[in-house]
């Protein structure tokens, strides 16, 4: 199906609602345009991959040809002023329950973190997410000595618009078998020390509240007495609706153990080593990996929400937002970026040059 592109120099605000929008301009002009056309407090998730203050030039490579995509050759003071102007306005675009994710590396992340505390408020800082770079291999083996270690990760700063906003548990696919773990913890809470199996710990604590633990002990006793000859514990757990918990005490083992059922997902923390930051499918030098954007958008933007990437580069965030059923707004000043993005998005969109 051919892509439907519509060039609209000055559409009315009503024409922009619920449409995918691609801006070819300086993103400061784009943000001001959006604020003037009714998008204040309307964007549910902003992801940006701005220049890193790296001092490098980045290219778009197609077969044996390459052309300059963009230059990241800022002076520090100019760079920080550029970022401040844009982040202040992006804060106005975010919906009350919205989030912004800013992808950087060691060159500027600490400066931008301080800046974002000032703009969004330190109470709205959620996490610094560490993501591995991927296929960028270290070349340091060829040297006898080095002056620094190879950089293998990027940082993504996550801020919300409102401190009270809650998010669904972030999960990633992960298969693990059932196992038993010790029920005692060295975290010391006197209220969590109570008698089970004739023993009360003098230090540390049990991991669950007393009522929950007693119910889990009784569940395992029922299984042991009545069902263990006919089925495994995992089969019993599945037959009971995957809701029962179990605690046991084995002879010769000091502390009781609780049963952890098999899992198909794991709870994410802020170190993402299972996805890569970069991909190289389009020849665009700083192309981000779709799996990374699928995690950010899928976990932290509501269904049918509005996603904006205002340094959209090769368009990964926009293509992923489209795939996941979100509306999107993209912007870049680079002709190479716009050309690559237009090839990657499938649905109709308005191409706007304010």
C-alpha cells in the first residue's frame, strides 16, 4: 500500500487532531507551533535522542555512498542553552500523567540531569536507565595501556510531569523454572519476627507478614498430605488457579523456604542489558533499536496515547509508536532524517514545514 504523505504548510488546529505529524524544521519552531495549535498538556510520552555533545559528525550510509546526516559539534554553553530552551517547552507539551525520556551518554547526561531537575522538579525524576550500546566493540586490545575504559552504555533520563503518577509494573519476557528460596531476610524489622515451625528469629525478619506465611504453610501441608503422591507441586499450583503460595521446612536446613513459581516475565529494574541501544538497518548513524523503543512506549504510554520524538532522526520511535497503536509527532531538521523516516512509517501523516 503506498504511503500517503500530505504537505500542509499552515493547517488549522482542527486538522491536526488525531493525526500523525512529521515536521521538517528546527524543533524549537515545531514545539512553538504545537503549543500554538492546541497541544499544550496533550502529549503522553516524549522520547528524544538529542545530540550527545560528542564532537562527532554522523552520516547516512547507503550501499557504497554516504552523506552527512547531522553534526554534533556544539560548544558546551551553546549546547546546554539549546537543550534548556527545548526542554522548558517540552514540559508544557506533556500531559498531566505524561513522561519524558531523554537519551544521552556520559558527555552531557550529568549536566542535563541538573537542568531537568530545575525544569521538571527533582520530585518528578523517576530513573536513570542504563542501556547497553550493542555492537560497538572495544578496540583497546591492540594497545599496551589505556587512559580510560571502553564506554559500553548510554543513559536515559526518565521524568514525569506529575509526582503522583503511577505506572503499571514494567515487565519483560523471561522464562524461569520454579524454585525454593530461603524465607529469612537479614533486613531487620521486629514486627516481622514471629513463630513458625516452633522458631522465632532473634534478628532479621521473615519475608512475609504472619497471616500470609501461616496460610502458605497450611497450603504446603495440604499438598504434602493429600496430593503429593498424585501430582507435582507445580501441577497443584496450576490446578488451583496459580494463586496459592507455599512455605516448607526441611530437616537439616536452618530456615524455612518459600516457593517461587515458574515465570514467563520478570520485573524490570533500571539496568537494561537485554536490549540494545542501537540498530543499523537504515544506514543512519545514530539509529536506535526498535526493541528499546518498544519497551519505553509499550510500558509507559497508555494505549492510543500520543508519542512525540522531536529529534526523530531515523524515525524509530515513530515507527514503533505506529506499530503499537499510538499516535505520533516527529520532527527533525535534517533532510536525511526526514527521508529515512518517511520510508519507515506506514500510515498516513501530515508533513509540515512551519
